[in-house]
C-alpha cells in the first residue's frame, strides 16, 4: 500500500490525479486543503480529508504521519514559504519522496518568441515559482519537479517530457496529461528522482498556445 499525501487537493490537476491514482487499489490518499467543505461527499471514495494550510508546519507534519509520497499541487503569493514548510515538515516526519508542481520558464528554458511571451505573461510569477523550486531542489529529498506548459482542459492524455538542461518543447498540455504523469510517479516512485521535468503536448510549438 502506497500512502500519498496530496497538498492543494482541490486543484484541477490534483482532482484529476486523485481519480487516476485511486484506480490502483494499492494507493491510499490523504487530501490536505483549506476548506474541505468544498469537497462533496460524492467526490470521495476511500480518501482521508484534512483541513489545513500548507504553510503551517505543525499541520503538515501531523498529516504526513504514515505517508510514503507527498504530492504538492500548491499555488499563491507565498509559494516559496509553502515550499520551505513542506520540506521542513517532510524532514521532521521522515518522508523523502516529493512530487512538486511548478511551471515552465523558471530556468529561462523556453525558447524563441514563445519564451518571450511566456516571460511577459508570467512576470513576477516566475521569480516566486523559481525560488520555490530552488528550495525543493536543495532540500536533499527524493524530489521530482514538474514544469507544465500552458494548461488546457482537453480530455486527452498526450504528452512528452524534457529535462532541466534541455530546451522546453511545445506550448500547451492538458491537465489530464499532467495528472497521468503524476500518477506514473506514484506507481513507480523511483522514476525521475532528482529531476526537473518539463511536460508538453507534442507538436504544439508556436509563438503562444493556439487557444490563447
């Protein structure tokens, strides 16, 4: 049985990943989020639900009791503080495996006109998310950072990946595809450890996402 703690459990990618992970009867989920009342009873099957703030180290440490994998789907102005809290709590709780959702562009790895457009659209945002990723990378955990392209709600699983030292590909990817990649890491926790992985839909290169 793999016990997964999902931080930011009501996020769109997280909800899709939870559904995919629960297809495996050997996976048990603890959903950690502010205002658990947003989750309807019919949305839950065998998950445990915990109310809490991802910047609250005591709440995080308590929720991590018995956890094998932490999957963090967090956002906000205080994302760096949240990263520090997650890392400190994981160390205190003795949990090593971390899956961390970030964004494309934090290493200035997005090429050409799309890279320029992305930097303009995410001005300020990239600095915060880059700082949080650096906290995760330097934590000494078994981390995987995921850097999705611009997200769509397409009902498809179609993606390719690039590594930190490679040029980012494509402009978009479905949330369902990102969720599928997260699920693949839960199924094989040794996959892509100590990697920062860009994820995009193949053949979507351009100056910006086609739908934008």
